[in-house]
C-alpha cells in the first residue's frame, strides 16, 4: 500500500523516471505518464494527447504514484476519494486501467 506521505502530490522535480505515474499538467489535467530518460521526454499512457511535446513539459508541475491494483473480486471495489486523493470517477478509471494491465 502507498504510504500516506507518498500519496500526496509532489513537485515534478522529484518524479521517478521510466515508470508510469500520475502527473498534473496545466494543459491536460491529471494523466498517467512516464518520463523516459532515454528520450528525455514525457510519454502519456493514453492516446489523448497522442504525445506530449516540448511545450508541454514546463506545464507538468506535480506527480503522484499510481495506487496499487485492487485485489481481484467479483465486485468492483468501492473507491473513495479519501483513499487516493483523487475524484472518485478518476480513481475508478485508474483502478480499472491497472487491473486491465495486470490481466
């Protein structure tokens, strides 16, 4: 489980490289992205935007680790905004994306 300290938004300068994380962009809002050190560029996980250009990099200001995948069950786990600090609909979207990748 993500500890309470790391579950808060952190300055983008402290973001890890080469792993998917939640980032906040002043242009796109909250997206899942990955800073690839090999290319020195941000790559979003979703197809919209298709790519983050050099103009987008200064607009990415904060990051947060992805929440852990939920345990598999027959029912979708209840997602509370307080558990992740995200709006409930976004938290459910992230959980579904993680579960889909784990399958």
